[in-house]
C-alpha cells in the first residue's frame, strides 16, 4: 500500500510518516523544509518531495506518478486561531489556500486513480475548531470547510470503494502555535495551556486505526481530545 502525507516534517505529519513506515507502507512525505525531509528519509526510508501544497501543478504530477492508495491531507496553518482582529489580507488568504483550497485540489488529483482501482482512502486532518464554536473565526471557518468537504465527498464516493476519514484533534504537542500568524502574545497565552496535551503519535495511531479497518468499514469522523480538554456550553465554577 502506498500513502502520501503532506505537512510531513513536524508534529502529526512526521509522526504519521514514522507510523506508516513502521507498518511497511510505501510513503511519499511532502513538505517545504528540505533539511527536515532529508532527516525523515534517513530515519524511515520514506520517499520525499520538497514542495508547497499550493503548487498544485507540480504536486499533481507527483501524485499521478506515485499513484497513492491513501492520501493524508495533513498540511495546514493555524493563522487566526487567536482571533480575527489584526489579521492581514495576505495571511487570511494563505490560511484559506493551505487549509482548504490545496486540500481540495490534492484530493481531486488523487481520486481518479483510486476510483479506477476500486479502492482508496482520503484522510483529512480537521480540528475541533471546525466542529465547535471557539475563539477562531478564520481558523475555525477553514476547518469547518474541511469538515463539510469530507462529509460531502464521502457521499459523492458511495459505490466507488474509496473511503473518507476526518480526524479532528484537540490540543496536540507540536509547533502549531509557534508557526501560526497572529498576535504573538495572544498565541503564546493560548498555547500555554498547562494541560497534558495529545502527542502527535496519538493522532497517528488514530489514522492507522482508520486506514486499517476492513474495506467495508469507513471510520468517518474521529474527534480526539486530551482528557483535560472539553468543548461546549457554559461552565461556572462555584
């Protein structure tokens, strides 16, 4: 089985490449940072591709060449996770381009081969911000788009043998907040939660669970939170 993982050089992406390689999948790891990709290749034996997910022409060629059975759309940015105020138009557009547009374009490029073979799996990394109301209008909107894209795509693909899974993590120990664009003080404050967060490997394990299910089973949406995190309602302490 062959799998493509985007955003592969840190956090969930890197953990997923390692997990897949350990299970003897043929992996193509895609990311922008060539030095980290080289280290990951040396560690796991994965094939690598230095590229930006927004460069759809180049990536479409590589997807067609590699012919993946599994596409894991992990690449994303946290721009606006701390709120919309102060976000410039270029940063706003980058969030939409990476989190939504590129994900849809890469999926569209991978689907013809999967449909022709009668099997395949699209795994989209969403977020609890796409399912619940949080202080993240821009980021939450991009992840809500991922959620509805996954829901509708699953419906479109009925009868093709191609499965669609959306993984929606809560807080994960990663470079997410450091790499996000926004108010640095707000981002640092949000990032310093003080709770025992998920490890990237926890999410990678969930991905392996979904893709390892029997062909007649589609694990549709997985919401994964740290034990000390919960979402919803109003809670007033006495």
